[in-house]
């Protein structure tokens, strides 16, 4: 049976105001504030607001909201909410960030006792070893956790809203990219494994993220373009990062790769372009890249050249 929502009874005692309510079947009282010019009577607005704020915490379902640990809130409230409402890849990133960086910092700390200067000192301590982007991710997740606690009525404000980094972090390295010459060479080295060759080639020629590449189906293709409708992460299918579909033109090299892979796959009319071994779900592209693409490139560079594999084909010019 759901617990009955309590409003709390206000009263004054020894120059202070209290709210009385029931906790685990027992009547308890919580001190709200001292009596002063602003808080001059039990029925004045300022005192009622303090009463309402405290009772919001009490009615949240937490036995003692003022003693809730950040780690307990993460495990019992925030993480289950994230798993239900966010993309699996986002939740995976949150878990890695929590276990790798945040867990030790928040160990033993209570939501109600955490202050802005704690967060600022923490971020500043990370600046020497983490890049600007990594520090930004730490700040974003921490703020999300405390913001969620505010919305659950466990704390009145998010201390991370004003947190500032008081040191210069390491600069984020520019995102790497392949040149056309490097791609030609890599495709030649990948010729022994057509799946690896096509996956690598299309990711470059269509400028797709790994999840978008894994989420492609044969029915998404027309003669001159492909519509990217979904993204897949570890076999789990969802929306693209932008949440919308988009069309990508097929240049001639991409057409050749798609046609060759379509033919070697038995010319299917529908289904995943890169299915997993069961054929029921899309391939985990990140795992495939490590297991097949990178492994083959390492082996190939030891003794094989693109020319040995009959590469590049004539359509590269």
C-alpha cells in the first residue's frame, strides 16, 4: 500500500519553528528555523515554505532524505532511471565514468552536505590528467545526478550549477582521420576479408558513425543513395544520434562496394547489411573493428602490400 502523503504540522517552541509528522509509525519533529523578522509566525509564508520543502523530501519515499548518500542515490535511483530513459550507449558511458572517476570522489558523501566548492576542488584536481572534454563529461554527469536529486525532492538546489574549473585542463587532441591514400591502402590490405573491407570502406565513403553503419538494412538503399534511419550499439537498435533519418548519396566507389557485398551475401532484399552470427541482430561494429579489421591490418602490414591483393581497383583512378 502506498504511503499516505503528509503535509506536516507546524508549531513554535523555544524561539524556533518545527514541523511535526510521522516517520515509521512514530511521531517526530524537525527543526526548521529560528524565529526572526522574516520567520515571525508559524503560519507566515516563509515558515510554510520551509515546511513544504522538508515535507517534499519526507514524501519522496526516502526514509531519511538528509542522510542519503550520493552513491546510494546513483545506484538505487539515478542509474535505474537512466537505464529506462536514455540510450544504452549513454548508460554505458555513465557507468564507465562513475566507476573510473566519480565513485571514489563521492564515497561516503551525502547529497545534502555536498557543496559547490567540493565540486570545484574535484574538477581542478582532475585537470592535470584529463582533457578538457573528459573534465566536461565529469561535470555534466555530476550535475545530472544532483539535478535529478533536486527533482526528486531530496535536495533544494543543485550545487554543481555554479561549479567552475580553477585550472587549465589538458587540451583535447584533434579527432584523427584517414586520408584518401591511407584508405586505399587499408582497403587493399583488408581484401582477404570482404566484410571487413566493405565495412571499413563504407564508413569512410559514407561518413557514418559505427552505430549508423551497423544499423543499415538492405531496404534502406536505392540506386543512388541510402537513408540512414537507425543506429545500433552492441546489437541494440535505436534512433540516430540526431534523432532523425537522413539521406546520404552513393558515390561510385561506395556503389561498387555495396554491389559486391550484396552479391556475396546472396542478394537479399531486406535485413541487416552486417548481421551478427545469428542473423537476428546487427553486428557489434566496435567489437568487429577490434576483432577483424584492426587484427587483419596488423597482420597484413607485416608482409602483404595493397598491390599483392590486386588493389586499388580501376574506379579509384
